[in-house]
């Protein structure tokens, strides 16, 4: 999974459902690239299962950092860690009978501790931070008696907490889980439409917190100040928050409620001061350039056409037609844009020059659909589903075929499906290591 900045507890099954949902959205151009060890795919060879996680039924991934996989049990009463290199159980910690974990959040990149919300009964909660290496409790901050808060995300060494009241109003707080210091608190009024009694984080990126559910709001992560450049009808259920290399942020959302924005999307680019640079309507393509790519280019898509604009001014640069691809993802690498799509019977890959939009090469992978991609240096690891797998009644978007593509020339090499990995599994990257997630939610290490 290409994991974002400290999102709240993510179950493996939720990841699978989200991937399948993304593929069903006509304009969902989801960037599946992730950073894994390029040496793993430097020479096309067969992958194999190195180990299976011994922590079943621990199917809720909390953290993957420091060579450990930390998972929460299905009954939310214990956490356990697996050594990512050996596959052995490193430690396990169980709560007393009267306590439970409503949710946990991963540390920021490179972090060595994770934070969980622990409940004592119906109204007493504490923030507890444990070490990833051995599960040692590092700090515990008791929260005031309250209805169940939502632990949203980590940022630097802080956590974000949201609480929604039955009338739809609520608060969002950024605080230290170490000593309880509150950095800021933002009260949010009830929205105009009938809310659910929940607060969901949609994105925490580019210095922005985007909430959906009953607390619809876009806030500055540093100060908690509202960011109000988008219309009130824009919902955060399917947002795009795209940090730009110069510190600016592109925001885009669409309406899911009746109103003037039904079926439409709108976006804005804001600079470091939160001032508006320009607005746009087409969905931004989540293709974050590396150091060798055109960092001042913003890609926008209708699902049929793709256009590039200057990320500083919005001035147009080029436009290409991509409807024939059935595009499902993209990767920016080394000054090029690599597009991946499928018509259900074959996967097509096209490379374009990011500066001009000119096509460099095109290649196809016959007999598979539902592509997903992971980037490893100058090699793209592709997974795809055969027609037989995709037609099964319980198909959820997984794969049974594997290939690598050399991005320098488009040459494709099909690999055998990893021995011991069931068909229908997903491949994902956690802490720069390659894993498979099976249909029964078992995590396996690949290498």
C-alpha cells in the first residue's frame, strides 16, 4: 500500500476494498507507486514467499517501521510485532480485561513509536505511546471523560484527535501524546446537511487536514486555521491533496450531496501562505515527481484526456488523449510520465515526456486486467488478474499474474506468480519491503 502521512488505523481488508473501489471509479487515477529496494527487481527473477506472519488473527496494520510490523488483534485487546526480516514474533502486549484499543495510528516516516487510543469503559480514554522495537509503554496521557473520540493521524511527534457530537458539531485537537500539551483546538459547527455521528480523516498531507463525515472541514495542520478556498458543497469523501515541490498544495474534491456541485469537482492550488494561486476543475493526477522530474508541472485528468499546467500559474502546457487506455494509474520517474491502463483483456503501458507530452514508448501485457504497480528504481513491478480470476463471484481486485517493466525502454518480462502466494492476493510495500496480502488477510513477506 502506498501509505500516506500517518493515517488512522487501516485494516488490510479496508485497503483491499479501497483499491477495488478506486478501480471502479471512472476518473480514479490512483498512483500505486512506492519506494522499495531497487535491487530486488534489478534482475527479473522469480519471487517467493519468505515467511508468513505468525500474528493471525492480527489483521489490523498499525505500523511498519524500524524492521517491525505492528498489528492490532481483531478483538482490539492486544498488539503484536513481527520481525520483518525473520518473520518471527518479536513481542506481544495484551491489555487488562477492562481495557480495549478503539484505534491506533502509525508513527510518521522514520518514527520509532506508535500511539493508540485506549478505552476504559464508555467515557474514559487515554493516549498511550509504545516503542515499536519492544512494545514498551513510553507515555500515557489520560483524556477528560468524553464520548468516543476519533484518533486521526500522527504528525511529527503529535497526534490529531476529533470528536463529533450527536448534533454534528465537534472539535479537532492537535496534541502531544507524550505530555498532553495541546498545540491547537478547532471547534467545528454542524454542517448544513444532515451528518453522520462520525468524523473521518480523508487526508493529512501537504500541511493540510481534510475531514469528512459529520465534521467536514479543511484545516491548516500547523495552526488549525480553516482553509476555505473550496466551496461548501465539496465533500471530503474522495479528496485529492497533492503536495507540490515548492511547498504549495493542490486541493480537489467533488460533491456527493444534492446541490450545485452534483457530479462535478473543483480544485485550488494554495501556496505556503495559504493564498490562492489558481483554481481548476479536472481531477489532479496523483503523480509525485522525483528529483529528476518536472516538479513545476501539475497533471489534471478528465479520465479521457490528460493535460499539464504550470503549477505556479495554471498556464496550459500540453494535452493528450488517454481514454483508449482505460487508465488506472501513473508513475512519474526520471522526467517521464508512465501511464498504466487496461481494457480488461490486456494491460497497456505508455511513457510520455513530462515536458512536452510526447510519447516515448508503448507496450502491452496480454491476457490480464486490473493492473496495480509498484516502483523500484527504474523498474516497475506490475500485477494483473486473469479473466478467470476476475470473473469469480468473490473477486475483490487482487491478482494472479506478475511482470516487470524496464522504464528506460518499455521492455516487459513476465515472472511466475510467487510460489505459495494464493491467487487473488495484493502486493504492497511496507517500510521498503515487499509483501503480499492474501484474501484471508494473511500477510506474507516476498523476496
